[in-house]
């Protein structure tokens, strides 16, 4: 079986705020890029595949664009939601390193909490043994990606110096599962 990890695409954020759980819509570029990812699934005849998405608007929109082209069903699942950070949500980015302020904030959901919910949905879907797509956010998907590879997370996940270690907008991660074990993981850049 295969589980595909897809991060939502670019969203409208002209004021450069920390979005977390805010209902920000995909930008025109984000919609076009979601369409390209949908075409990738269509070109591989991955049709009618179950899509599980974060309940946040930018993920729902990404999932729906993929579902429309692949004739798939979309189910919202709270476990795929963005990590929370009540102290920063809706506030302007702290410059020069918005990622550092975000990751150091005391109100931010712990990586352990994020990992536990992501592993929970992953294990559930593996036990069902049906191909599926997870549409989520950078942090939850990257935490799961590290977990599945048996790697330790760095303190500053979003440090640009290690950018290739995270799931970026436009990446698709293909997790091949055999006998309930990870057989391979491939990250491809589509956008």
C-alpha cells in the first residue's frame, strides 16, 4: 500500500501573519499548483483514492482540487490539523527570524503531541491497508516524515540552513508500506 503526504499550497497572507489555525484561502498560484499535483496523481492513474485532510481551509481547498480531478472522496480529520500556537496566531511575523520565534514560543504545541496524533492516523490507515493521501501542513507532515525514517528532529525544524529536511509546499512524499512496515520513502518536488 501507499500513503502520499501532500502539504497544502501557497495561501493568501499579504500581512505576513502567523496563520496556524486561521482560515486563509489558497492564492491563485496555490490553486494552480494544487491542480499540478492533482495532475500528477491522474497521470499515475491514482484515481478514487481516499483523501484525508486537515480541517483548515487551505488544506481543504488543496484536497478538494486533487479530489475533483481524481474522482476521490475527502474526509476531514482533526489529527492532521496544523500545530497550534495561541500566543502568535494572527500576529505579524517577528523579524528577522519568524521561524525561531515560532518554534521557541511557550504556547506552541509540542512536537511530541504533533507526532502522536500524526502517528495515530498513520497507524490507523496502515491497518486498513488502502492507499490514501494525507493533506496537511508543513510541521505535522515533517514530524511524521522524520518519525517514519527513524530520524531525530532538529531543535529548529524551519531553519533555512536545513530546508531540504522539511516537506515544502509542492512536495509529495510517497510512503510505500509492506507488511505494515515502511518499505521506502521518496520525496519528490512537483512545483
